[in-house]
C-alpha cells in the first residue's frame, strides 16, 4: 500500500512539472508579441506571479488552520534563508533575459538546458540523491536532442552572452536543488521571494524604458504573469517535493521542444526534420528515464 502511495506521488509530481514546462514553453512566443523592453516584462510577470503564489499560499494555510494542522508564517526567522535561496531562480530569470540580448536565442536556450547535468551533480553533492544510470543516459539523449533542435539556428554568439546563458543553466539547476531541500516544508515560499526580488530589480527599468500599456500588451502580460510563470511556479514547487532534482530538470527539458509547436500553431511555420527528430529524442529520453525509474522502484 505504501509503495502505491509513493508511486502516485511520483506520478503526480512528474505530471505537475510536465504541465509547468508546457506553460513555461509559451514564454518565448508571448515575449516576442509584447513590444516592451525585456526587463519590464520580467518585472511585470514576477509581480503577478508573486500575487498568484501568495494567494495560493493563503488558501493552503487557511485549509490547514480549519483542519487543526500547524501553519507556517512567511515572515519568520527563516525568511533570510528563503530569500537567499530565492536568488537562484531570480538569477535564472534575469540572466536568461540578458543572454537572449547578448547572444543568439538558440545558443541561450541550448546552454541553459545544460541544467539536467548540473542538477545531477548538485543533487548528488547537496542532497545525496545519487543519479542513476538511466538519468545519465537520459542526459546524453536530451543533449543530443537539444543539439538537433537548435542546430539550424546556432550562431557565433558573443562569448559573454554564451557564458551568461551557461551560468543561467547552473542557477536553474541550483534552483531545483534548493527547492528540493524544502521538500518537507513549502518550496513555493522560496519562489515567492524569487519573484519579489526579481520585481524589485526590474523596477528602475520601468522608468528607463517606459512600457506601452495597451489593452493587447496588458492581456498578454496578464497571461504570462498569472499562468505562464505564476501557475507554473506553483506546479514546479508541488512537483519538486515528489521527484529528484535531476528528474525534474529532465522533464522540464520538454519546454524548448514545445516552442516550435506554438510557433506552428500561431504562425503556421513548420518545424524542420532536425527539430522533429531532436524533439522526439528529448521526449523519448524523458519517457525512458521515467519508465526505468518506476520499474526499478516497483522491484525494490
């Protein structure tokens, strides 16, 4: 009975991260559709996302209180640690925006999604979650798939831009590890601080690059803030409590695969054969690692 419950938790966690990656994947398309400077976009998204996470936290704490369970205060002695942990995701969001301005978009995405490798190493060192052979195999498959997806768009980007994208991959992986550290608590609290810090950092850019508050832009910003990054953050926090950091990063790797799908649906632009092949390889890697892990757990 206990093993069935654990299996259901793992499946629910992986499903949440998969849905999170689907929401994340719409960011590139919507960022292009909003004619603002990237930093006001990032700040606006984070303001709305923080509001979503705070509202969900309030609902959760109210349910616990009614059930007679202990509740957790956001403003507590633990707050400095949560804010420090939150810097990982803040850095990821801002570094990725900067990388996209300094190097080719394909370079930025490919280098950021070295994250599964970093998550495997950091999870091993910090969490003592030793990666299994299927994780390393899936990392190789994801890397090959990512190269195929973006091989047609790879360019000689600036060294600083490429290095910024690579660092964003490390901070992205580190974010999954620090959230995993809070698996017995509430990982979403870290993401609340991440979005608050990001919003504060982006405030000056609203004055440097005043955005155009048209209805069209505001609707798109609302979708990005509430769903694409707000709801996605809640889903990721839910999922990371239930699956290892490296598995979370492997599942999230479906995000760049879906970018050409949205482009196809919105603009009619068909993906190339290498994109289809690479995307299929990434999906196969995620399914492969999930099935092997589920099978080995059942045997144990």
